[in-house]
RNA sequence: GGGCAGUUACCAAAGUGGCCAACUGGGGCUGACUGUAACUCAGCUGUCUUUCGACUUCGGAGGUUCGAAUCCUUCACUGCCCA
C-alpha cells in the first residue's frame, strides 16, 4: 500500500470540493467519515449500493440511528429493496443533491465502496436509457430458452461493433447490450461515448486500505458480529423475495442458501466471509486502476486530515 | 498378531506402462467490467522462463523396462475388519 502525502498532483479548479472516501468493504471507512464530517462540517453522501436499501441494515453494516442523527447522511436507507435503481440514476440524483449542498458547504463527502457508483459521480456515465421491465423480461426469456450462443448472435446482428468488444462469455453484459438495442432500436455502441463528463467541483479521492491479512481478519470478524446482531433474522424476512436483484447481496444470498437447505448455517457464514473477501478483492482491482486516489491506512486519521487540509489550503 | 483397502500438487479427487507437470472440483491468486455492479465474467495455480522450452514431482528406498504416478520388492504411515 502506498501512502502518498504529496498533494501536488491535485489541482483545484473550483471553489467546491467533493472528498471521495473509498476503499474495500470492512476497511474502516465509516469511522473516518465521521471524523471528516465533523472536521469539515460536511454532510455524508453514501456511495454504497446496498446501504441505499432501508431493509438491509445489518448485512450492509449501515450506520445506525445514532450516527445518522449525529451526521447528515444521504443515500442511506433512502430506497427500498423493491425499488428499481441503478448507477445512472444515482449519478443524476447525486449531482442534483450536490448542486444544493455546495450552496452551503464548500466541502461534501462521498463515502463508500461501490466502484461503479463512485465513478458515475466522478466521471459521469453515458446517456443510456434504463431498460424497461418488458424488454428486460423478454431478453431474460430469450436467454433462458435459447442460451448464451443465441443472445450472442442476436447482439451480433443488432450491434456488430459492440459484439466485437464485449466479454461474450459474460451473459449479463451481452444481455444488457441486447436489451438496449431492442428497446431503442439503435446499437448499444451508439450510446457508448466513453467520455468523461465535466464536473463543476473538485474531486479529491482518498483511498483506505490495509494489508490483506489485516483486512481479511476484520471482514471475518465483522461477519461474526453481524450474525450476533441478528443478520439471520433480517435475511429471513426477505426470503420470499430472494430472487430480487437487490437481495443478490453478500450476507443475504448465502443465508438464503441455508434456508433452502443447501448448506448448514455454519457453512453459510463461512461463505459470507469468503464472498466478502472476494468482493474486497474485486474492489481493489477496480480502485488500483484509478491513479487519482491518494491511499492511507485507516488508522492514520491524522494523516488523512492533514493531507486534506493541505490540499484545501492550496486552493 | 492376521486380513483387506489406501498414501497423487494448498484441499478433495481422477489417472493404473508412453498422448502426464498429471482430468475435474474447491480454495487461492491475478484481471475485466458504462447502468440489475456487494452483480457477472475471464486467466493463472510444481519450479525457472516473456515465448519456445528446460528442470524437479505422484508416501520413502530399491528394482523391472527403451520408457513408471502407473508393474515388482521392501519400509513407513492411515483407515476398516478379524483376533
């Protein structure tokens, strides 16, 4: 892990700054976020794609009522697992929110680990329509009935350009491209500009990470705590809705397997730990590509604060 | 003490004379990912090497053979059964 105190590569162009606090699950973002919120008297915007859901409290390690009352949070328990939501909508919602926040606060905090959602806010996403239920179901059905080969071929017909670029082995990606083609009547690739969208505020990314063994130990321990806090009960309430995408979530899907009799409770708990570790790894793979992140150890709160102070003073 | 079965890479487990550095699964590692993303997908996983390839492996030792994880002898350990 590199801890970089050199802020010279950060160039502030705007009066307002969005501090993005990111890192793998379980690394210790929440704690520091409170310190920063206090220090900069800034509200906290969550960029955790599962803490959005008010029903998923324990399994997503969402901030508790006490913390929520102490610090103004956005996008925590803001939606229901029955809602349909995605990164594109999130981008729009956050930008709108920031427009208002920056009128009162020069600094806002975005805290979380959902990679694509963070990128959506920082870099923007192309203007691609959300898929409606009818098209979604139709495509799902095509895939279920005819298999991967078939939807690959359909995509090839409707969007040869994207066909040559997508990971053809990845049904979700192929399916989504196909959905857009079918819904809009235009090739998916025609929407994909891949351009970074301009923002009228500075983005300062602070990454938190720990040595792998340390992180994994924390993740394992946290899962035990979640179980003690009643995760099984929380999950069991949503067992009838386990097919919902919002419930295809680490900490819940494994317990659904237990409820289905596919494994023992102990095995399910082990799986939650394993899946959490893997998620953390995937997060790091994504974050490692982003060279704009300044990395710190979560214990180094002082270092983070000094670094941010230093950067903000330069403005 | 006697009988039978077994010992394969991190784990499980195929392979029973050449196509075997060794199927497959798990785990692990690495990576991809612009909209269902805590999703989904891919590659690697004996050592050295960018590749070609080279080298060392299938409990230990010895042997048979042009050639052994595979056959023989023996030793060790494990499991089951009979005493």
